[in-house]
């Protein structure tokens, strides 16, 4: 478990370093190095899990299994690529006068704080600590959303803090109910350890766990952005710095869904029913359809893709709720390809907004002519996230559709309808942005599109052929989530 401890210690050291020495000129590069070392530690951790199976720390405080290990590596990878994009982007924002040295120091410190919270959510074995880590992520991102200190960004930060604070309070009550159910069957000191709860799920009071899950779904569902708990997400995306949007869509939403699925596994074992799954399916389908419709009404390019994130989180929630090997495998794959694609899109969106000097889509035009790399990156990213073959999003959505046709065939037309509406909503906006008339007075900017190319290449690869090691991880995680394989 040394690698797991390093995954937590490195970003913690990053917080302290940037808080006290974050004013140096090479701060952006140092942030990249911190994330690169963390990625190396996560790869080491993944190799250990691959060779030895589930890892449990001596005090049972941390657990790394086939479900969370690939999310840990994915988190570190996106954290690194976003840091690579972040360094020149934030330096340019400082040159424009949007940031001071003090705020830039706060940004990099909170970037590491956010990464630490995400790793803690994924590695902790204690459901109470998971809640604390999720709240820590909220506090870190509140400071990032309000970084520019404009009236709009401060309003968005307060909205985010209040809505997610109320939501996470519901998750806390659900965690208390989970503890109450656990102490009735065993040692109170270990009552919130997920591994202990999972092993003894059949002995837990099913009625209490059903009520607890409702609060958990509402609480963590607020962080996922499930409709009607989603109002904070578009504002947070549109007003905060673009690198924050990349990690929010690519990481935070995944981790909140991870917390819901961990709780669903306990409820399924206790109740031997699909009540939790049906609730997730309902919220997931509602989020998917509503977000697809709202794509047509957006004027801000970052709000456009924030609603796209809500749409895709709805698909994942629906698939995990449906359960079964095929739907669960598809949901795990969709978590991966969506994170890679959406973070790549926000990189191109950030550069496009800097080029135009605004996030208003009516004033972002002719990117292919103005800045071909940005234009092609945004176009290909949109094609990928819309579910065009042969990209990985097409593969995962196709698997979700197949699972739906097998288990709930009457819902398949709604899925197809939502996909069609979302496709139309994205491309009615993107077509003029990419191919429209080139506006006057726009000077080319220096764009760092290496993260975009790497992410989209990976998504294309996952659409053509999933590597054996990743397919095996997904298969083992599928068996674990579905209850077919013990820890």
C-alpha cells in the first residue's frame, strides 16, 4: 500500500508548497511535475493490484480494488494533462490582468487540494471519510470557481457552495443511517468500513439501507449533476477558469457517481432487490433527456458542454442502475471515454474563448480559418462526444443501448431520441463556430493542444480495440459491482 500512501502524500505536499512558495515563475511547470510523480505512483499501485488483487491497508483505512484502481489512474492522468494545459493558459490569464500573483498561488494550491480530495474519495475504505473528502473537494472548487472575483464568478461560487452544501448534508444523513444499520450487527469501530459492510451486507436492515440510499443518491447526485439537482454545474463551469472545468467534468462527477455505486452495492446485498437501481435509472434517464433539450438553448460555449456533461452522467447513472454485466461494463467504459473526451473539449474551448475574448458562441466563429488546430480539435472532440463511430463514446453508448433493449426494451426509444436531440443541439452550435465567417481583429494565440491530441487518440483507440489489460479490469470491476465476485 506504499503506492496508495504516495498518491495521497504527493498532492498534500503540493498544497503546502504552492501555498508558501507558489509565486515563482515556474509554478505551472512545478504543478505539472507534482502531477507527473503522482501519475507514476498510481501506475505502480495499479500494477500491484493487477498482480496481487484487492489491496487493504493494515488498519483497513484504505482499499484499492478492481473498481477504483482504474479510476485512480484515470484521475492522475487527466490531472497531469490538465496541468500541462493549465500552465500556459493561466500565465496568459495573468498577462491579461485577470489574475494576480496571489490568486495564481491560490489556484495552484487548490488544484493540488482538489486532486488530494479526489484521491481520498477513491482510496478510502471508510464511508464517513469518503463524505469528508467529497466535502473537501467542494471547498477547493468553490475557491477555484470564484478565482476571477467578478460578480458573476462570486455568484456562481455561492450557488455552488449552497446547493452542493445542502446536497452533501443529505449524504451525511444517509451515512448516519448506514452507521446505525451497521452498529446493530457488529463492532461500532468498524461500522463504516466499506469492506466490512460489503462482507456483511445480507445482515444489514434492508429498510434502513433503502432510506439511507435515497439520501445518498440525492446528496451525491447533487455533485453528479443529476436533474433536478444540477443548477450549480453550468454556472460553475462558465465562470471558473477553464482548467477547472476540465477536471470538474473529467474527475469530480465520476467520483460522486463512484460513491453512489459503492452504496448501491451495499443496498443490493442487503435488500436482494433492484430498488436502488430503479431510482438511479429514473434520475439518470431524466437527466439525460432534460440536458439534451437544454443543449439547444445555450449561448455560452462552456455552459453548452456543461449540459453535455449532465447528459452523459445521466447515461452512466442509468446504466449502473440497470445493472447486469453488459450495462455495468458499458458504464465503466463510458466513465473513461467521457472523462478523456470532455476534458479535451474544455482545453479547446478555453483556447477558443481566449482567442475570441469571450465565451459567447455568437462571437466565436471561423476557428478552422483563425486557428486550425483549435478548430479541428473542437470539431473532432464534438464528433467524439456526440457518439460518432469509431470513437469510444459510440462503443459505450451502443453497449448501453443493447443492455436496455435486453432488459427494458420500452426505454430504448427514449435513449435513441435523447441521443438524436443531443446530437442536433451540439452541432447546431458547433458548425458556425468552426466553419462560420472569420471575425476581424482576432490575433492568433499560442495553443497547447498536446493534451487534446493524446486524449482523443486514446478515445479513438478505445473505440477500435479495448486493450486486454483494461478489458480485464473492467470485467473484474463488473463482477465486483454486480455481486458476482467477492473482494
